[in-house]
């Protein structure tokens, strides 16, 4: 059964809440977080994302925790 997971990205020594995903376990939640909030270098280079917006950037550390 799926449960809610909160997604956080670490920036400036603080955890920034991005949103939530619904998955069956932490591994799946991490994959879902990257799918929903992750951006790649090509998107950044093309100017498709705002610098340090509400996304997970390639250099970012992120975590998920049960809601």
C-alpha cells in the first residue's frame, strides 16, 4: 500500500520542502522525487528551469521522509 513521503532538498545548510510523493517504500519515493522534481544539466543549459527554484538540481542533496 502506498504512503505519502515528504521531499526535501538541502540548500544553504537548510532543508527546503519541495512537496510530496506517494509510493510504497523509500527507494520508490526517491525515484518518484527525482522524476517529479529533478532537472538535468541539459534542461539547465537550455534555460528551461529557474536557477535554484523548487527543483532537485544535479549537485543537490535530497531526502524523503514519511509524511
